[in-house]
C-alpha cells in the first residue's frame, strides 16, 4: 500500500477548504461529497454508489485512533 498523502486545510470566508496536492486534483467545477463518521470522501460527480463502495473496498480497513467515551449508565425508567 502506498504512503498516505496529506492536504492543507484553510478558511475561505466562513467555509473550510482543502488544498489538494497536484496529483489529487479533480476535473470540473464540482465534486460529490459524502461523510462516513469522521471521514469525508470526495468523488467526481460521474461516480455512482456502486463505484464508491468498490473504491472503499479497494482502500480496505483503515486503522482508526481509539475513541474516548465517558462511562455512563442508562438511567431510563
């Protein structure tokens, strides 16, 4: 598997933007965007759901950072 590239985040007015490295640029004016938990996926608009699922399967499992969560008891009656 190849090394993971990084991209810079910056503010553009009241929005957050991502400066993509040259090798990751898209053609056109828009991309499809999808959130999976904390992950955000950008795809050319020509992709369909099946294409997205195939790409995610190709990426494979991703090691996620451990999630901290307070212990709590369900106190519903």
